[in-house]
C-alpha cells in the first residue's frame, strides 16, 4: 500500500487558522481596554469634587443643601471675597512665601544631595539615614519646640517665623540624591581633568541631567508650602500675615458659612498650582518615565 498525500486546497493557504499570537494580541487588547476604562472612571471620580467646587463658586446661594446648577451663574462671589478680607494681600503673602520657600529648599536640597551622592566622608551613610529619619516625625510633634524656638528668637508673627522651619527638606535631599547617583561619574571625572571645580561641575554637568527631578521637586515643594495651614496658624497673629489657607478658614462663620464665597476663594487658590504644574508638566512626566533607568 502506498501512502496518499493529503490534498492541499487553495483557500487553506489563503485563510490560515488563528494562531496563538493572534489570540494573545486579542487578550492584550481587551486588557488594555479594561485598564483604560478603569483609568477613565478614576479620572472622573477625581474630577467630580473639582467640578462641584467650580460650580458652587458661581452659585448665587451659599447653601450646600442642594446640588449646584448651571441655570443661575454669577461672578459676584469673587467680588464678595475681595471685600470680605484683604484678599490681594493674603494672596501675595502666599505667593511670596511659597516662592521663597521652594527656591531655598531647592538650593539646599541640591547642595546636600550632591554632597551625599558624590563626597565620601566618615559617617556619611549614618548621617544620611538620620536625615531621612526626620521624615517620619509628624509635624504636630514639632509644633511646640518650634514655637518656643521662634519665640526665643523673637520671630513670632513675622515672615521669617513662617519661612524658617521650612527652608530645608529631607524629602528633596533624598529625591535629588537618588537622581544624581544615576549620573555617570565619567562625566564629572572628565570635567575634573579639565580643571573644573565641584560647584562648576554641579552647575554645568549634573544639574542639566537631573532637570526633570528638580522640576518634580519644585512642584511638590510649592504645593506643600502653598497648602501649609497648621504652622502659619500657630506662628501668626496679625491678619496682614495670613496666608490663603488661613484667610479661607476665616470665612467660615460660627453659625453660618457662605460656601459659595469659600469655594470662590478655593478656585483662586487652585490656579497657581495648576499653572506651575502646566509649566513643569513635561519634566515631571519625564522624571516619572525614567524612574529606575540607568
């Protein structure tokens, strides 16, 4: 008996059976759609309070008993906000304090991060771990010692008293140090051969390579200083030194509160943070995307 050769039909060559790779691509596509749906739902949940705040800021009624509507919108709440308190001075206080605090934190964290990343000295690692341990101490624990220190220095109810405790950041030092550790040492060694000092190497070689990390910390530092409420509440007495969180809290009455005016102030307080994030967005995304890469 002779074996018969199976007949190959032309449409079998044109229409191959689905392969395992095709099924895998289909499953990955379905998983991608599921992840996108979850992200969209999460984004809507996060945007809902923001949309509620914006709509309430334009409502003529300050009650929270009913949902805000689009029928009767008014901008008079922003005029009421400026007449109820020295709003522009308070806004200027917040901007000035946040900008100065962020700039000084960025400078001190950059210098400390470079020292911990590149200099070798006795006790460096132990000192760095102690420095990081300060991040575990709650701010509430430090209020009384800081207040006593500011009182002894005569800095109660002053701009210096508000700024001084926040001029250094352990988180910023850690973040920038980790970014500088990923910079190849060969670049710095070449600059040393050319006669450059450490400050010049830091400014011309290292900082341009860690720019995304610097932008990320700038956003975080500005946001933390802008939203700081507890320490300015403790150290200030005069309304002329109030920051925006303190000014918004003063709008809440003992028995009644005009929430439309409070929400108008909240909308204004969000604008600077949105602007600084939009300016640094590209660097922030790049910093997150390159995390863990050498």
